[in-house]
C-alpha cells in the first residue's frame, strides 16, 4: 500500500500553493510596514507553557493538545497556538521594554477534520508586548483587518467585546455562574464541566449557543477603567475607518484574555466556521508563565481558512519563460541567469525540446510572456511574445527587462 499524509493534514501543491505564497508574502510585507519584527519560537514547548497559559479549562488543553514524553521523560506539547510561546520567549529574554513581533507557522490540535479545521493548521500572528495602551489594541485589530481585505477575503467584519479585568470580572463571573446554574438542566455535559472551572467558557460552546443567547454580558459589568479602555479602542477604530460591531458574548477560546477580545468574520465560509481569526489583550499571561507583569495584545489568523475564502485566481507563477532553438541553448541559459539576477521570475526547460513543446511548457507554467532566443540573437535581438493575446515583437536583448516590467 502507498503511504498517505496523516488524517487532518494537507499537502499544499501548485497551483493552489500560489495562493498560500501570496498570503504569506503579503503578511510579511504588511507586518513589516506596521513595525513588527520577525520572531521564531519552537514548534514544541514544555506542556506546562500551554497548561498555564492557554488554561486548563479550555477545550484546547483538555482535548486537543498533541502531548508526548521525550526520551528523558519530559512532557512536551506541539504548539496549539502561538501566543504562549512568544510570551515565554519574551520572559526568557528578559522582558524589557516594548516588543512588536510577527510570526507564521504550523500549529497542531487534535480535532475532527473538516474544511478549514485541520489537525495541522497554519497561522500568521503578531504580538504587541509591553504596553496596555488602547492604541496598541486598535493597531493590532486594524492590521488584521487591512490584511484580510488586502488578500481578498470578502465582507470582513470585526466583532469586538471587552472581558473586563481582575477588578470587575469576578463580579461578572459570579453573576454568570448563578444565571447558568438556574439553567443547568439545559446545558451539555462539556458545559457542565467547564461551568465549575470557568463559566465564561460556556458562552463559547456551540451546542449551548441557544441556551446562553440571553446570558449576562461582560460589557454590562465593566469597571470604569475597562469602560474607558473599550471606549478608546472604539474611538481609534472609528478614526482608522475599521468597521466593527459589538459582540457582547464573544469570549474567544482561550483563558488568558482580558479586556479586549475580537474576531474577524467573513461571509465566504460555512456558517459554522465564519471566523478567519481573532485575538485580544492578555495582560496577565506573563505572570501565569512565571514572569513579571507584562501587558500584551495580539492576534492570529488561520491561513487555511483564508485560503478557502479567496479565489484561486492569483498572479501568474512566472513573468517569462525562455525558449530557444537548438543552436542557442547556451545563450538562453545565460539569459535566464541574467533575468533571475534582476528579480524577474524566469524559467525554461532543463533539456532541449522542440519550440512547440517549450511553448506548451510555458503555458502550463502560467508564464506571462515568452522570450525566444533564436537566429535574431546574432543581431542582438529576441522575439518577445505575450501569452494572453499572442502578440509579439522583436526587441533588443538590452530591452528585455524593461519590456517584461511593462507588462
């Protein structure tokens, strides 16, 4: 029998991989434009990083983590999300000042595989550490929104909520717990378990969505400081032209969030999976991981779901395909090297074939144009042909780059 990829994982092959390349390159460019440096942390961490950071009451920790022992009996876990590892790295590096970092990479959760929900999935994310300013929250939300609209996710809406802080959240939790206890008989078994550990997790249960539709909202219990913070975040988003709506029962799926919580919802996915990403503020996470108090806010976006949301039609894979007659093979190889050195996406066949076969290969590769190195080369010229409309011209070899960049 032939070997296959594990259940819940995917091979991303051309031409669909061109969508992924565009999504990832756009992320890198946009994160850099907003001042976020690259961070790279391990794919696996001590299990305690996620038990403490993500929260033992969450479904992620209880059911979904890939945990194993190494050869010395240490418990390690493949990262189910990115934030806890980044904050751990910040603490380990000394936790000094403000740090703005962006990342991308695979995450791992044992879930029931379906479209947009995989056991190995890919995220892009960022973290803004060292400040509790509402401007940071708004900047993070804006960047995610701009990225999703730039990559073509249709009808993106930001859902916004505030979960309060250590001052006002305990009052809300007690009110929510009492409300849920009165409806205990209507809750599913998972919600009954999480009710004891963290009642807010019940609001995140899809099975009990109808039961909790009228549950108390954390916004109604915010202290003055949290009200002010939410008001400032909303004001900044209004000024930036980022559309949002309040979602008073949005709690996200992780325990470390405080104050701001948000999600990006798109219209192109199945109704049960409309969220393409989200994030929030996590001012107490560093302390949970054994570090000093470090405020922070961040986001993560699911590339798998974004790739399902945007059309497959992307920019051509190649700017030019160089073909040649038998006599001018060496000259064609030299031209390819010159074009690639100038940043032109260029290719050609590795072996000599007929011109017809070379043109078919250019079409299959999705090239914009073809340069023919033939007898014209003796007079310093080439035939340049567009593949979309079939038009062609004879140009000087020194004009090739200029002609290609004009297309």
